[in-house]
C-alpha cells in the first residue's frame, strides 16, 4: 500500500511539472509572437491572414458570409459592451451574426449555460423576433457556487445576471440543470448553443439532448472543443466534445460535424498549448 501511495505521489508531481512546463512554453511563445508582431514580421502577418481566410471558408460551408457580418455584430457589441469585435473574441458571436445576416428565420433558440448573460443578450438583439431560452444551474447548487470563481459571490453573480437579462423581452431564463432537458419536447429549437460543463459526464448528455431538441435543418454549436489535452476535467477543459462528436458521427446519430477555430488571434492558436475550436453540426 505504501508503494502505491508513493507512485500516486510521483504521478501527481509529474502532472504538476508537465502543467508548469506547458505554461512556461506558452509564455515563451507569446513573448516571441509579441516581438514578431511589433516588428511587423512578414511571415507572422501572412499566417494571421491565412487563419482569417480559412475561417471565412469555413463559414461559407454553411452558406454564411463572415466578413459581411462583422458590421452587424459591431452594432450589437457596442450597445452591450461598448466596443467592436476583434480577433481575440470568440467566433461564436460572429457565427450568430452571420446567421442573422443571412436572414435565416430562427424562431426558437436555446442556450445551455447562461453565465453572465452576454451571449443570450447578443442572440436577443441579433434575433429580435425569436424566443431565446437560456438555462443555467440553480444558484443554490454546489456546482454553480463552486465554479468559475463564484465561491464567495454566487448570489451577487446570479442577481447581476438576472437584472441584466430583464432588459431583453424575448429572453426566457430558467434555472435548470441541463441533464433534465431529456424531458423537453423533441424538435423544439432552430439553434442550440452548448456552453455548459465541458467534460464528462455532462457534455455528452447535453449533446445527446441537443440532437433530440434540434429541428430539421437546425444548427447546434458547441463551445471550447479541445482536440488533445494532457489532463481533462469535468467543467473547464476536456476532450469530451470531440470524442462525443466522433462517436455520434460513427453511429449515425449525426451526419457529420465541422470544427472551426474559436478565436483567430495568433496568440490563441498555439498547437497543443492553447488551441480551441467550436464544433458545429446540422440536424
């Protein structure tokens, strides 16, 4: 038994050392990138252009025009947070704007994971004729109170979110653990944004429920898809999304899925260090 404890202790130390080394590598990479950008390095500038061009192509696979939607998103962002879109923002905002710009008639939208309510508000303003339903964990649940730095301010966070959402008449906020979506009616929503817990066991349940709840020709978009990680957790970082999407495709639950970069700034796209994606599939 003592030998097992010793091995576990060594493994724990090794995991901490690996994480520390990864963070050190990322800091070094960011420092080099910052210098190259400052010096207007031609290869760095071209690489950034290539990433943007590739993202534009990915949007076009869904018959969406990314560039033309930036102005529409800027109007919404300036109203909500007082600034324009930039390459460090998550591309799901721009994806929603592109859908709205294409005048796709979405009447019912579901967000799994309300957080501070900003994404729900963006959806509300981009789709003023749609009913936006957004759900998050009950404020008195242990998971809500002990994640995302809310341990000592959970009530204040929930109150601030509730007050913010009151300004949007087409938003319906529900305190609900997403695993209970299995009781909701099938084929209810035109668009589903999945941004709750990112790991096992919740994320696969959210994706399965999304497959039930999405209408024909509807769109499901998943946040924070990691392709590989040294260590996963239940809430923040996991490969659960990509593994579940692959399984669903292999078994015919979905026809196919696409991955697009979550953020386009080069500082968020170091492979095996901080690279993340959005997952997308059509019903």
